C-alpha cells in the first residue's frame, strides 16, 4: 500500500507501546504496510491489545489527533488541521470500503444465525462497524457508494441491511445530525430486519407478490423484532426505533404498533424512506432494479399519508438523480458508472465509461469529467435494460 497517501495525523507504533485511550486506525502485519481496518476505534480494554498481539500484528497506526485527549499527543491547531487534511486516494478508499462492506455482511450473517439459535445480540461489534462506516462517509462517501452498488441477488437481506445503514448515515450527514445520532441510526439500520430470521423461508424468498395471508406472516418480522429488541442489552433507543419503526406510516396504518404522526420521530421517518428506496432500487430474483429517479417518484407518491413529504424532498436532494454507483448514458451514446460527485453539482459528476450503446460493445475504460467535457448525461439506465454486466468496472 502506498505511503504517499498517508494521513499526517497517523503515527506507526509497535503494539507493545499501545496504551488505553489510543485510537487505532490501521494495522501493519509482518511489515506489509498499512492495512485499513474496518473496526478502527479506541483501545478501551487491555484485551484489545492482547488480541492484536495474538493475531500477529506487530505495528499499528495511531490517530494522534483522536488520541490526543487521552494520551498526551499534541493536538494540532484548528487551522493547521484544515490545511493538513488527510489525502486519501480513491483506490485506498475503495479498498477500505470493500473491507467495511465485507465485514458488515459477515457480522450480519453471524448475528442472523445466532439469533436464529436464540442467542442474545452483542451490540459492541455493530457500534465499531457503525464507526467505520461513518468515518468512511465523512471522509468521502463516493467509494462506499460505488462498492455498495454491487449487489448480488442471493444475498439480499445482508446487502439490504448494510445499505439501509449506509443510506441512514449518508442522509443523516446531509441533515447535519450529530455523530452519536449517526452511529445509533447505523446500528439500527444494520439490525432493522433482524426479525426476518424467524419468518418462514418460503414466504421470505417467494419470487413474486405475496398473498394477503403471506403478507400477514411477513409482517410478523416486526413482532419478532420487538421480542429481540427487548432482549438486547445495550442497544440505544434510537437504534431500536430505527428497527421497529421502518414500517410505520404517518397516517397510523403501518405496523407493528400503528404509530401516528408525531409518534414517529425524525429517525423513524428517515428509516421508512431509506428502507423503501433501497428495496425499490435492488435487483431481486423476481424483479429488476428500479432507477433512482423512478424510485423517487414512488416515494413522492407515498407522501404525505405514509412518508414525510419534506423529508422525501431532502432525501432526493441528498442522493441526487444520478447517484454515485448508478449507470448513466452520456450524450455520445457511451454508458458508464457515476464515479465521483463530491464538490460538484448533480448533473456534472465524473463518469467511468466502459460501453458503447451505438457499437453495442465494451470500450476502452475512460474517466469523463463532465465539468470539463461537452458531453452531458442523457439518462439514467439500469444494467438489465442494456443487457450488460458492469460489475468488473466497479
Ligand atoms: Fe422490514
């Protein structure tokens, strides 16, 4: 891994020099260079140091700025830290995003099987994961967006849970919610469909519309969630709300508690919006993915009786018509992935082109910066409508 992208706030320390309170951002195993870790965080117990040694980690990268308060590192002056903002390459971000998403799916897979066996949920690993997700979004969300756009049909529950958490953090950041709120919402998002583990598999994986009886059975996932949440120690109220309110409706016709209007707080309303949006834009074995623009239309049609109208408008502004990770057709007939949108308006992202609609073949991979090009986006497209596989280009 290149050291040129290193953050000025990081120092490399042997594990033996680690003390409680230090904030570990990356590890170095057998001099392989800096490896980002998904569960970056503060050393709160000696056990964490022992675990690193046990796993053969020789050196770690400590964030001096975030460790300053506890460990006596000198904190930089605020204007200084602005000038020396960490420079992190997109490749590195993408690597880190991949680690976060893989770890998230592994963790959800584990908790699903443990819950199925009747074991209690341990909250701490989810909090660590939520922290990594927030770090990544705060730094530059584009890499995570691109990675999370890669879905597989058979792992829907895992990917939906990760995406709902990620969308809640992105939306929360847009609404300028504080970090602890983002963290609690992310944990709630990861766990929001945990009750589905107790739903009959035939109903859960049915390829097609559910019968009224099957739908009633599916709704039970929130009754199971109520039970699971009440048995989970250490879970914040906000995390519980995100899990238990994502099917409530403002007019009181939702489930499981038929909450109405002000009984559904901001984070509950946000969870309803992101849950529907992610379900609509996902490919399932029985339906193709909907484009974000089409999904926004449906969200708006569900206001104001089901969803909060103002919040839906905010969400649309937050995600943008051509979100990073989605496919677009340019005015010259090329198709590409919306690659980066940070610090630009929604209509002029950087697009990674790889296919020509005119020639009906894959082309040389080229990054087109629409701020510097005469080209423009013609429309958003779904991979299935073009019969192409964009996966290798992410
Ligand atoms: Fe649900």
